[in-house]
C-alpha cells in the first residue's frame, strides 16, 4: 500500500505545469539503417536516460553495467540473486559515475550496449491502432511535451528516474520502481529521486501552433486552454490510410515563447503489420522456461529506420507501472525473443483488473529534433493491442 501511495503521488506530481526555455532547433532525421548509431548529446542538466539519433539507437541503449543486488527494493521486487546466470544487471541511476563510458564517445561502434526504453522530453505519436481483426479507420495523434524526460507508453507519462533497470538481455530490458526515502517527504509537485533528494516534477509544455503533414495533406491544431494551460492539442479525423510507407509524415511547430521552440521533424510512414501471436486479440502467455519468440511478416520495400517494439506494462492506471518490459528489433529481423529470465521476474498478469496499463506491439519509425537540449520525437506506428498473461492461478 505504501508503494502505491508513493507512486500515485509521483504520477500526479508529473502533471503540474510550469515554465520552459527559449528555442533553438537541430533536426536529427531518421535516414540511417536501424542498427546504426547516430547520437546527439543530451542536455547534461537532465537525467541520463535520454537519447537522440536514428530510429534504432534512440529506441534506447543503456550503458553502465553494475550489480544492483536487491537494490533495497523490499520483498515485492524480485531479488537479483534468484535470476538466471549470465544475465547482465544494470544500474540506472541519474549519475552513472566516472567509470561508465559516455554514450557520445561511441565512435564508429554500430552496436550500442543495452536496449533501454525511450525517454524523450516530448513526443508526437501518430498511431493506427488495431484491437482484434481490423485497424481503426482513423489514426490517433497524441502530443505530449514536457520540460523533463518522460516515458509515454503507459496510461500516463511518468519519470524514468522512478525506475531502475532490473534485467537486460538480448532484445529486451526490464524495469522495476525504485523506492527512495526523502525526509522530510517531498511536496506534491516534486519527486523523491536518487540521493534521497526532492526534484521538481515534470510539467506539460506548449510548442505553439502545430501542423501535421502527410505528403500534401495537412492538419492544423492550436493549443487549447488558458494562457497558463496552453498545451493540449487535438488532431481529429486523420484517415488511417494516410499512414503509409510511401508517404512522409512531418510535424512542424511554430514554438511558444518561454516553453518550446519551433521545430520540424519528418519521418517515413508505416503500413499494416502482421504479428504472429496466440490469437487475433494479441494474446501472449509469458513462458518462464523456454523464452517467448514473437514473429512477424517482414514488409516489402524500404525498411530504413523501421523497428518492432514491444511494451509490456503491469499495474493499475492510477499509479505508474509496477513492472515494465521493453523490447526492440529492426523489422528486417522477422522476430524477437523475450527471454525466460525476464519473463519469470514479472508478477502475475491477466484476468480481471481495474483499468490496467496498456501493453502493445508496434511496427514503427521515429524521427527526432533537439530543441535547445530537449529531445522531441515523432513516432509513427501501426500499434496492436497486446493481451499479456502470466502465471494466472484459478479465475482471477
């Protein structure tokens, strides 16, 4: 119960609005092959869980390798001593220390170390959703801009500083929450972070008027709300057929004084995807013994920058996820595997739950812009519902 209260407070605090910074934009286009590295140095004043570059590297790599033991997590978080041999344990503190290599010094390496979940400051996601046998006939556009890095693949965005890498193996990484102990407790608009210190929670931002282009077809949105609350965008009636591999998707923002600067990001589209799971509803029963291979049909045509992402979230939507698995693989590979060592650490999943966090599998492309030290992502995806079950006993 204490964990739930702490995480709920953190989640609510992340939605408080405050100021931003002035514009200066460098666009990082997604023009390299999925397994290439093209990094842009993140703002040193922000947590170290942000990357920029091409589609594959920006879907995340984590570098520092260290044993975290039980991490002081308590009985409800897996003990690293119970895990499989030959699996790397990574420390994801905000300050990795002098002995951890700088990701911007990667040189000509084409295989960064470990996968990590994306944590940009802002994201514009254009997704065509599929639940069951068919896609929706309209694309959903979500605009989320913050003054700090955030993860945006749960019911609500949350700070990556609230989590640590538990396991990283093969195509996947697994996260569990970290419980810090700030004394006195932080105010409602702050987070307790590494070093048991209070840090201002992230606040939503505006980037002014925004245009979304699909080739020659354009949609415009003005941020709604009052001057103190100018960051909600609405793009309605975007036909799903516009999200197509032959069409370049571009987002352009005019900028908003004191919040976000102007930016423009182009990225290629993505056509319908075919994933081979247990049934048309995307059922995936995590196997603790044999691993979990997920396969798909490799599309024809240009696959540059196209990847498959799997995000598995557990827990009630009123608090940040209780556990997360994130996996990514170039679409050309045709398959990825969730290792048994990671699956076995997950809590029971499935059955009846109260507004559970969404899990999904996506075929996607991403482009990035650096807006005066803030990373903004345009994420274009065919996103399928993922119905994950794990170690169910009886009728839950």
